[in-house]
C-alpha cells in the first residue's frame, strides 16, 4: 500500500475522531451529558464555529470538534477549562462586530429611527430585512438631527 493510498489518508483522518459528538466516555470527571453538550456549544460559539450539521458542516467535522473539546477538557481539567470558556465569551462579546452591529440596529429601531448607523456605513441585515434602503451621507446627517443619540447609544 502506497503512502498516497486512500486507506492511509482515511485512517490518519480517523485518528482525529476518537469520540462521536456527545459521547462522554472519554471525558475525565464529566458533568451530566446535557451540561457537557452545553459547554461544547459555548466553546464552539467563542470560536464562531457551528454545533449542528449543515450543508457545509458534516457530522464527521462535528465529531472531530467534539474530540478536540474532550481532549482540551481533559488537559485543562474541567473547572479551569470552564473558566477559560467564560473568559473567552466575555472577550468574544466585547469584540464581536456582528453582535455589536445587531445591538446598534436594535437600539435604532427602539428609537423609531428609519435605519441604523451600520446600515448607513455598510448595510445591515436587520434593516435590509425590512427593505430599508441605505441612506446617503446627507440623509444620515438629517436622521441624526431628527433622532439624537440616546445615552446608551453614546457609550
């Protein structure tokens, strides 16, 4: 069998899947399965990774991600790894532009503005969903005059 044969590549790739998704048999000091899956989802979100199968995310890739999670859990010893995930969630929330843009859109709609600042700059999914056209610089200047920023938006 040559090095480039399909079986060799397959068995090497198989070494990255030690446990299928949600299999806690390899976890040292596991929490109940629901909690483990919840921590996996939180860990994946901090890395902007999906946790369900889609057209581009296969069950195999989810199994690989679960295996990586289990190995990391075992090395970081559970509680320490959970603290790391919580810290990453805070950082991710603070710096995630998508979430910030969504928040700005929500604040703008709460103030009955015709659109949000993100939509003015680059287009916003929330405003586009409502079929709002992007305002020009002059239109945005008028919106700002008519709808001053709230204290929460200024922060």
